C-alpha cells in the first residue's frame, strides 16, 4: 500500500512520513524543490520505501498531474498536508488563498483523473481556525465544535494575515467537501479532515531546530528568548496539541473506518503563556532568572488543566500528550541545538 504525502518536508509531515515507514507503508513524498527532495531523502537515510517527487507550485491547477500520472495506480491513500502558514505580505490572495484552495482542488482533481478507483481515502490537514468565530473568542461559554464553520470571508481580510490564514483554511476545507459531494459517483475515496490547534513538540530531526521554528513552536522559542521582568510576548490563551499526536492521527484517520466522512478537531487542552514560562522556569534551571516569569509566577491557569473532549478521542482512540511533556521536549531540543544545556 502506497501513501502520498504532500508537503512532506513540513514539521508535521516528517513525523507522518516517519510513522508510515515504521508501519511498513511505501511513501511518496511531495515537496516544492529538488533541494528539499534531496534533503528529505538524506534525512530518512535513503530509505528505499520513500520516493520523493517535486511539485514546484501547488497553486497551479494540474500541478499534481505528473505525480499521479507516474504513481497513480499504486496510491491507495492521500494525505494532503501542504498549505501556506500564516505570514505577513502584500498579496494574501496570492500567498494564502490561491495555494490553499487550488492545492486542495488540484490534488483531488488529480485523484479523479488518474486514480479514481484506486485511492481509498483522502485525509486533509485543515486547521482549528476553520471552525472558529473571532467574534466569540472572549465568550467563555463557547467551545470548539466540528459542526461550526469560520464565518469570515475574503472581504474580511483587510490586510490582516491572521484573518487571511483563517479564510484560506476555511475555503480550502469547504472546497474539499464540496468536491466530494459533486464527484461522489466518479471517485471511490472517503474523506476525513483533521483540524489541529497550535502544534507544539520537537522537530523530528534535530538539525531542523536551528534558526526560526514553525509558527506554533515560535511561541515557545520567543519565551525562551525573553528577559526577566518582560511582559509575556506572545501572551496566549489557546489550545494546543503535540506534533507526534497529530502525526498519529493522520494514520488513524485512514486506518479506522469510523473516521470516514468526519471533521476531527485535534487538541489536548488549553494553555496560557504563563503556563509555558512556568514549565520553562521549573524544568530548566539554566533559564531560571534569565527569562520572564510572567505576571503570576508558578500559578497555572485553571482552564489549561481541564481538558475538553472532542470527537477525535472517541473516533480515533487517541490519547494526547500533556502540555508539560510537549513544552519540555520542544524547549530541551531548542536549548541543545543552541548549546544552552
């Protein structure tokens, strides 16, 4: 059984590739350049069960055709992880909307064209932002629910890259479900979308922890680099999930029949930036007195201790790592590569 993984050199996707190979699957990884392809193949030790293909621009409709023309009849599962992350810029249509939506439609069209009867399941990495309503962010009674959809539209972006990201993920996921609805008679695959919250955890390969980290782990990195007495920046009160659990969920999503046709939020619990600096100061003596302690040193936010249970735990049978383990493993790796241990 061959599994296609797009964005295979990404933070989450490398763990997915690792888990797939460990479970005996053949993997076809898709990346954006030959340099990334060479690097990925090298990191996985030239594993003969990993083939890496290059798709330079997923925003171009038809971009995946060459991959499916070559491998289509051997691909049973598609894990579509490639999508732009939140970033500042001048043209959010170009940097967020088009790659997210066209990348999703493009890979589904390629399945329809070359592997309509052979691909059994497609799993798409969406985001929790696709269920969120910013207007209700301060409403303590509002909880994450897979039944909800983010109400924001392109017209709401107005130069805000966070809004651009939310809209792009929402539009892309909606496009996937609409595609399946419109093509149900022509394709065989089931669809599952996974909606992770902020994703913490160490990089699969230590060398990837050098320099700036991914968007979520950048929060931890920023707090490690804070100074005594500073305000907490970023000052977060949100949900998190460990990268290793997100990767595991991608495999379970196509392995378990119950996941077919579902949107599944992936989250362990709430956390605050105060919780993160508490862990950093408690677990890493070399940081004590050198980084911010926050406004309430040692006091954990009660909301971060109480987990919210979502469908993924029941459907996938997943047991999430806690905040302390995830932050500790992330920070320990950062400190090691920065020679601060």
